[in-house]
């Protein structure tokens, strides 16, 4: 009996995304140890476009968390996030319980978060260590209390997406 892709996708829901991911991005995947079941994307080998898609998806997932929405329900903060070595910048708008991602940099942000290298940025998702030594913050530092819950949820979502880079419908992000 021959087993086709339709049967495998029914049996294993991520079959299509995993098979296309492993064939197209095999140089980007790694496994930290022999016993680890899931491969992880090497963030330093991602293209800027793929990194931006994963980052945007991580913010969408972070904005869906109820605890985050409760912490920011009265906040209005515009933050600019910059990865200097990739010349990558985007705006994160926190507006009355909603998190909005904009690919364009804000002209007058309330907060600016700057990472010197993409490696520093992606290391924030690895072990939860995203302290002051990894990035610089300028602007109204009192507003960090609103962006901090969003950042924590973002790092968790980014970690998950680097392990399994697919969107809600199962299409690969990379």
C-alpha cells in the first residue's frame, strides 16, 4: 500500500510545512543536542525578510495573550525597535489593550529599543535573558512598564516560532 501526502498530512498535521521547510531551508536548521526532538532555526542565517515575518508573527501572538491585554488596556505607547547591523526597524503601537505592528519606523516614538546586532536581538529569545546589556532604551523610560509585558510575551512567542516557524494556517514563515 502506497502512502501519499494527503494521508501523511491527515496523520501528521505539520507534514506539508515540515517537508517543505526541511527541503528549502535545510541550512538554517540546527539541533542543539542529539536528544532534542525539534530542530531550531539559526536566527543569524535568516534573511531579513524571513526575520521580519517571524518577528511580526511573534508580536501578533504576544498581542493575543489575555494577560498582556489586561496590562496595557489604558496605555498608549509608540515604540521603535531597531536592529542596527541589519538596518531593520519597525514600530510597535500599544493602544488601549491592542498591540499593532507597523513595518515603517515611527517618526516620534515614546521609546526606542536598539540592538547593535541581530545576534543580540535573537539571543533574547533563547533563555529569557534579555537584560539591559543586550539593548539600549531611550525615550520616556516610565512607559516601559506598559511595554514590558508585551516584550516578555514577545520573547516567548519568538522562541516558539524559531522552533516551529509556521503561521496559524500551517504555512511556513520561512
